[in-house]
């Protein structure tokens, strides 16, 4: 066999040295810029220059501007960053688990489960908390965990998850759970807060969060992302198929359980602040895969940052585009993401759909 | 000398269908074995038993004297590499990212690959002539290139034994000859090879021994000359007597071609 004689300077470093390290830095800078721009936008305009000066210490904001910024706009901005990062990262994890770029926390019913769990908390239980986490948050996690486990069990046949099985199982489970949430609403007797909360969840509105709420969700996001780091490499191996991954010494079962739990934490974090926001977990990882390739180790930080950026932009558009009215950001992402999803579905080889 | 892999009275059953029965066989270092037999005779099952991904229903498979069931899959995968017939990769991994997966049994949970891992990958890609393909996308490779990349992944495991499941499948004749060259090269490198083979004419001259599996019969072992005889193959592959001249033609023509 004619073999190429390879003489190359330095030692071979695999695909590592082709990892663009500038990308996370650039994305972080963009996120910061977007935060400043978004903070200025709204009914009361705050000049960009003023914000920058406030940031570097020479602030001269009026009291009104301070209240608008720190009690209204910034919590909302932080919330959209958290939701975007959590949805995108969980989308990436689920896509790796199902070996399928169409998996998204909304599409596969995980978000629906979280909403049902959270609704149970709102409608049926008195407000309470366990170790700082509200019952609603914990139930959202339990709901996400339950629904993804159910969908996985339904759609997973002989070590594979056919696209059609995944989409149908996800559709059925998520429809069932959403309507179960409506059912709870009917049972509700006080016709007040609960109903408003549920409506905003089902529309995918990023509500006006309080700082303690944000702290809890930040913690969940941090746990979720930290847990994803060791999983990313395993997902690369899992991409070769369960049997082959098992041969290579990967504990497939452990990886599977870890992805489901971590993905559910992330989904619950997103749903707690934003409800059902569709397709973000699909669009963001897909775009990045086109730029960075499919290596999950490389994708994870970039996906979280880009997700945060994407949803901040989407939410800022949603709250300012038709002012004084506000569009739920879920409506916007569905309008962008729906066609995108269909395009991906069309692009998937016919063979994969059987 | 201890065998690398030893099958002792091994049986395997799919549902109620017994595929492998009372199998006794050994693979030693430097051996290059072709496993032949009709479809459904259990060739792939045998390879999976040797790779530890299937556990025998009866008997014992051992790696250098140690029962495979008592070893962690990670440990097995550092000595035995199994190259499956088909690999579906849903994402567009490059060849080097693909080959990197062969280092999985060596990586710690929180650690990435480092110097020795890259050295093993580089060596694996050089041996299989896939070094120049390393930045190409695996799914976009031709059949022959893809087959070599799969073997590179197996070699990245730095195995003593390489199990190849139908390495010639979907290859044109030129690529089949290249695959034969590669198998000979790896054999010279001291890697024991067990390959399931469909095309009997490619075996002679490369494989030191042949295992003939047929349903409901004990496995026959011997040299290529002993096994690849028309009267033996006729029975094993259940060929009609009036096809005998075809069988003989095929074996003779192809052999001359290779010699």
C-alpha cells in the first residue's frame, strides 16, 4: 500500500488545536454588549453612554432610571439569559442522548412535563419550600424528569431512537401534559394568580422575576452546566451507537441516567422563569454545530453562551417591537423555530425517518 | 504460551435459537484468522463474544486466562478492538474526532486525551493511511476510506487482537485488495486478527487459519488449504451438487488472481 510519509513539525494534538478558543470570549463580549443595549431599550429610553458610565463607576442615573433598570429591566434581562442558556444546553444534551438533532426540550415533552409539575405546585399545594427551592421548582424538575423518562422509554427501540417514534412520543406526551395543566386550571377555585401564571407559562412569557427567584435558577443552571461538562465527552462516544459505545468501555446506562437528570434540571430552570419556550434548544445547538462541528466538548460552553444571547435578543424584541403591548417570547421563538424545525425535518434523510 | 482469547465449551442462544454450541477454540498472538460460513451461522456472534459485548449462555470466554465476565469492558477494550460492520454516526464528526473515540477506554472521567493518546491516534491513522483524511468528515468518506477510518478507531485502542466484522463489505475489488494489504500489514505489526469474511477467494495467502462455521455443525478449524476445498464448502454452504463447477471455478480463478 502506498503510504504517505508524514513528517510534521511538533507533536500531534488531535482536533484540540483546531478548537477556536476565541469563540467563547467573543460570545461573552457579545452577551455583555447585548445586555447594555437591552437595558437601554423600552418605554423609558436610557442612553447607552449613561449605562457604560454607570458600569465603570461614574454613574449619574436619575432615581427613576435606577428603579427601572435594577427592579424591572435587569431582572428580566438576567432571566432571559438564564432561560436561553438552560434551554440550549439541555437541547444539546438531549440531542446527544437521542443521537438526533431534532430533540429539543419542548419537542420531546420535557418542558410540558415541567409545566405540569409546576402547575401542580401552583394549583394544588400551599406555597412552601425545601432547602430554599420552592415546591413549584422541585415539581417542575420532577415533571421534566418524568416526561423525558416516559418519552425515552416509548421511543427507544433496540438501542435506537427512530425520528418518527421520538417525535410522535414527544408530541403525544407533551399534548397530554399541557392539557393536564389546563385541567388543573379548571379545578382551581380562586380564579386568580394561578390562572395568570399558567397562561403565561403556556405562552412562554418571561415573567417579571424577583432577585431571589433568579438566584435559585442561577444555581440550577450552574449545577446543570457543571454536570454537563463530564457528560459532553461521553455523548461523543455515544454518537457511535449504544453497542459500540459499550464495547469502548462507556457505561451507557449511567450516561443515559445522568443526561436525563441533568437535562431535566436545566429544563426545569428554564420553565421556572419562562414556561414553554419552544425550539430554542433546537436552533442554537444546530447553528453552532454548523460552525464548530459536532464535538460536544467544544459545543457545550458555546451553546450556553449563544443560547443566552439568542434569547436575550428575542425577548428584547418581544417586549419592545409592538410597544406598549408585549409579545410572549415563546410566540416569537415558535414563529422563527417552527419553520426551522420543518426545514431540519425535511433535510433529515428519508432513511432516518423509518 | 497462553492464548489471547480462549473459547471453552461456549454456547450462545438468541431467544430459543442456539447460534453457537460447544465451541472450543483459541486465538494466539500473531494469528490471522478468517471466520467463514453461511449467513446466520454465528460469525458476528462469535466476534461479539470475543469482544465481551455478548456474554456466553454457557461455557467461558477468557482473555489471557481471565474470564471476560469478570473484567470491566474498559479493560477488555484496551486489549481487544471490535470493528463493527456498520457504524451510523448521526453527526458530522471528522475522522480524527471519530478515531479519538478509540481512546475512550484509556480516558479518566474528567480528563481529556493527552500526549500518548494523540500518539496512538496518529499511529493508527498512519497505519491505515487515513492521516491525510483526518480533517475530513467521516460521513462524507468513500466506502473504502470509511472502512479504513473504522479500523483506525480500532487501532487507536492499541489492541493485541483486532476483530473485523466483514471488513470487505461494500468495497470494490481494488479497495478489497487494499484491505487485504492492510490486514497483512497489521499482522506483521504483531496484531492478532480475527475477521469474518464473505468472499472466500480473498482468504488464501493472507490468513493463517480458517474457522468454518455452519448452523447445527461444530466449527471446523484448519489452514486455508484444508478448509477452502469444494467438498467442504459445498456441505457447509449448502450448495446444490450441480453448482459444484461454479464453486470450483470461483475458488480457482480468484486464487490465481491473488497469487
